C-alpha cells in the first residue's frame, strides 16, 4: 500500500518534468559548490601552518573564491526550492481537482456510504498533509541523494581507506531509520483515519445544533467528541514518538562516523599519509555526508503522514465511476412522459432486499401519488427513476425506451424534482432560481417565482432578486427556501415532475396556494408525488400504496377509502389518531 502510494504520487509529479529537471540541476550545482568549499578551506589551512609560513596573498584568493562558491551555492539552492515548490503545489492541485471530479462522477452509493465530513477531510486536510510532505520530501531527497553521492566521490578522491570506514558504518544509520519508519507508518494511518472521523463528527454536530440543543444532547455530544479526540491524541502521540526517535538515533550513529573519521585521519596524519588540511577537509566531508541522513530522518514524520493521507485520497480515486452511458445510448430531446416499471427489483445491499417485483405504469399527464410507511421504498423509486441507482432486476422505461438506453443527462433533463430537503447555495436569489437554466431571462425568472408564490417575499428582501443568500439559505426561512426550490423547477418546464414531500416546510395557507401552482404546472405533465400528508394527494389519478417494497393497493382516493384497506388506515390515522 505504501509503495503503491509513493509511485502514484510520483506519477502526478512526473507531469512537471521540467521543474523536476530544474530542481535536480539546482541540487547538483548547489551541492557541487558546497562540496568544493571544504577543498578551498583545506588548502587555506595548509597555507597557515608553521611559524612565518602564512601566505596572505594566497589566503586572499582563497577567501574570494570561497565567497563566490557560497553565493553560487545559495543561488542554486534558491532555484531548487522554487522548482520543488512548483512541483508540490501543482501536484496537490491536480490531486484535488481529480478527487473532486471523482466525487462528481462516482455513483451516489460512494457518497452515501461515507460521512460527508470524512470526504471533506480527504479533499482538504489529507491533501494539505500530502503537500507538506512533498515540500519537505522533494527538497530533502534532491539535496540528500546528490550530497551523499558527491561527498562519497570527493572522499574517495582524498583517501580511499578512510572513505571505506564511512561507507561501512552508513548501513547502521539506514537500518535504524528504516526500523523506526516502518513502525510509525501504521500509527500515521490510524491518525489520518481518526482525523477524518473527527471531521465527520464535527460536521454532523454543526449541522444539527438545533436538534442537539432541543434534546439536551450537548453533554453526550461532548463526551463522544472527547472519545474520538482522545483516540486521535493517542495515535498522534504514538506516531510522533516513533518518528521523533529517528533523528536522535541517526545523529548518534553519525557521531560514531565522525569520530571514526577523526581517529582514522589522525593516525594517517601521524604516518604522513595526509596533511592537516586534508584531515580538515575530510572531517567536513564526513559531516556533510551524514547530514542528509539526519535531514531525511527529520522529515520522516511529514513523509509518513503524507503517505498515510495519500492512501486515503487514492482510496476515493480508486472507487469505480458511475457506469458510462452505452455507446449507442439515445439522446432524448422531449419525452411524452409515459413511464413504466416492469418487475423491478432493487437492493442497496446485496443481502438486504428492498424492492422486489414492482410494476406500475403512468400514462402521459397522469398524476401518480406514492404513499406508505417510512422505509417502504417510496424515495427509492424516485432514485431509480432518476438513475441515481440502477435497478438490479427488471426495467424502467420512458416512452417505451429502457432508461439505461438513454444518456443520463438527457434522461434527467426530462425530470423536474422538488425534494423534502431544500438546497440553497451561496449566491443571489436570481442565481438560485436559474440554477437549472443559467441563460433564463429576468422575465422568465420572475414568472417562475410568481408561479411558486415566491415573488412577493423576494421583492420585500433588501435587494430583491439580487439579494445574496448564504450557504444553505440560513438567512431566509425554511418555507422561503422551499418556495425558491419550487420556482427553480418551474423555470425548467420539465416533462415529468417528481415532488418528494415538496410542501412539507410550508404553512397551510401557503401550501394551498402552492398546490394550486402545482396543479397548473402538472397540467399535461406526468407527475410522481411522494407524500405523507395524504390530504395533498386527493386529486391524484392513481395512488400507489406501498409496504415492504411492494404495491399492496392502488386506485383513486375515494375508491381506496371505500375499500377500507391499508390506505384507509393511513388516511384516517392522520385525522382520528387510528394506528396503521
């Protein structure tokens, strides 16, 4: 999993190979100049050894050359940082675009099966962690690898035996780092999962504050939050403990390397095999050789955390897309509204049947009401009509065409849907109404608002149709949000209407007016009305009574009441308190 995540992140970074080349070039030149500095310093040391042997003109040249080397190294270091930043930020930008596009393409079950806060955490927090890890990792890897290789070559050119001492002790440092890193990765995985769970819980609690306060759930919510937060704390402490051990351990090993070089160099100098300046140069190389190991181990925390977060991001990216339209799929321009369900079966989970053998037929212009107790499959039928989910058995046809033979976009363009939960986004009133038809004129928008009985309250707002609405429409009432959603549908003039408790948040007086607007809008259009308040569906041409995924009764309102069956129990229970 970890190796796969690394290669996939590198695959995104590979798109910017020019920046990669620039970063690598900057790293090579910066390290080369940095490694040249000890040579100059060592030669300078040899120019001042012994009484009366100081070569001041030579030292002046050495100092000038050293200054140019230091300035050049800083310049190329800056160039490398510029390129690595570009790689990191462009890579995470592409990741964020891809995961958002995936959420747009993924079937609804991917969204429904996960807490929304956890998905938000993956899109924002986890990708931010990847960005931090990439920024640290790229810069340290480029400079580290080049420094290790370059320093080793310089040391071999000065003294092969002492260079071999350094090389033989190096695996100990790598072994310590690898041992600790392997154990910290699991902790970072747990930490990322807890972070996502915490984000989901906070998002859920913030969106339900009224319910929480109404039921006195504050203390229980606080305890549950503290429990999740405690798990995040424990996993965070554990992962930081392991990762923080890496740097001190590698520094200890690197100290052994430095001491070994010093002892070996001193013995070589006593035997006349090396000068004091060469020992100084070699000690500088030994320090620079071990420094990348310290730096790389210092960013193990970021790298491990980034890989754990990358695994969570790629988990979403690996979800299958919504099945593509068939190659020969038809594009429906304007349907007549004839809908039929033939022996339809469906289940959200393979082991839990929901709808089995359901058949119904709606002729053009008919009003079909769907009623029944909670969980009987009413909203599921709407999901199947819209192809939010595909049937597991049977077929659904529109104008005789299996809806799987139609493109999703043209199919959904035939429907106008008003849901029980009204959705308002951050924008003006005009933009919210024109969501389905951005090119609609002001006259058309106002006509739709008047038909939905929303024009009056809109004109009483400070800026009328240009009044900005907050996300979720928190600055208007629930009923006003519902009216705007109804106006949004009226503007699109759909062939088939789907009303899922569309008037549930409107007062009785406004409901009567909106019902009249619906009656006008439903003229000549096939309509599916899901309702709990049975008084709103008396005029339906056909009422389907559902129970446990089956239609157990159907007919007009008066006929069903005379029958005295399950529908009659539901209807009278709303007026006389009879239990269905």
